[in-house]
């Protein structure tokens, strides 16, 4: 996919979390929505970042499920702060999987996913400057 497509997908995931789930449904009623959209949105933003850096081409696909372990490092090309960024995406993916498929969680777990999303978003966007 092209940068524009990944950027549009990322924006849709972000809007679903912040404009619909949190504003309309509320934090405690949005566990699964946030779980589904946070990990996928961050992977789309990572794709934008890597495409802009020329680390991958538009035919490359990265699956959010790859981020269940550090073995993802072997599948990805080299890029600045790769290990630190991947470690945080792994944390987010595992948390999001638990939010999506697990029993209801305390609000602090849902907030943790949002904070991780925001932190990664900042890191990936800062890397574009």
C-alpha cells in the first residue's frame, strides 16, 4: 500500500478511538474497540514511518500479530530506535489482545493502552522530522 493509504487507515483507527469510543461510548465501555484499533493503528503509522524513511517499499506488509514477541525484530528492516519502538509496540499488542479478547479489565488497563498508543505515535511522528 502507498503511504497515503496507511496514513488514512491510521487516521481512521485514531478517530475510532478518540472521537467515537472515548467521546461517545466512554472509556469503560470501549475496551474492545480500543484494543482492536490501537495496535492496528500504530502498525499503520509504523508503515508510514518506514515508507517515508525508505526502509520498506509499498508492497511490504507488516502484520500487527507479529508484535507478540521480540522475534519481530528479525522480520523488520533496520531503522532508528528499532528495538525500543518494537518493545513498546509488543507491549501494546499484548495489552490490546487482552483487551480485545479477554474478560473486562480495569479502566487503568484501558488507559495504559491509550498512553502507549500516544507515546508510540509521538515517537514515530518525531522520527519523520
